[in-house]
C-alpha cells in the first residue's frame, strides 16, 4: 500500500496550477523564457551555440531565482528589499532612546511656566502702555 506524507502545517502548502508549479513559478519561468529563447536564437549565428547558450542561461537566471528562492516564507524580492534597506537606506547607528515619562512631565511644567511668564509680561506691558497714554 502506498503512503503519502501529509505536512502538519497546512499554511505552507501552496496550490499548484500546471505541471506541479505555482502561479508565481509559472509567471517567472514564462518571463525568463520570453527573454532567453529569442536571445539564444539572435546570438547563435554570430557567437556560436555554446556562447549563445551561456548568455541565455545568464539572462534567464534572475527569473529562475525569483521563481524558486524562498527563505522563511519570503520571496527573493522581499529579502533583497530588506537587505537594501538595512545596508543603504536606514541609518547605520541607531542610538538607544527611552521615552522617560518623568522628563516629559518636567518639560511640560517648564513650558507652562514660560507661557505663564510671557502672559504676565504681556499684561504688565499693556498696563504700562495704558498708563503712559493717560
């Protein structure tokens, strides 16, 4: 009797569309074929068959990598985007900062005192101006 192994985590199982390939794999392989095959036939006469085949393989390799490579459930373009952000976009040094509630209350109190002083100075200036005009 034949036994079939069933994975315990069914969220990792992907539905296959054609030739036991997922939609993503079919699209990436199709795009690689659309790039590689015409390139082979264009280069075959001028450079030779082996060189044209090597160029075709190199041209199709990114499509194959995008279709097949996956790490921790993330495809290659997501991993590449995260690496680019880490290496080039985000700052290299990230200083440790805390949100100190006590310091925030102290700053708020200081600002309230400054506003109170400004308002009192404004009232005193108005009284002085009123007294000068009389």
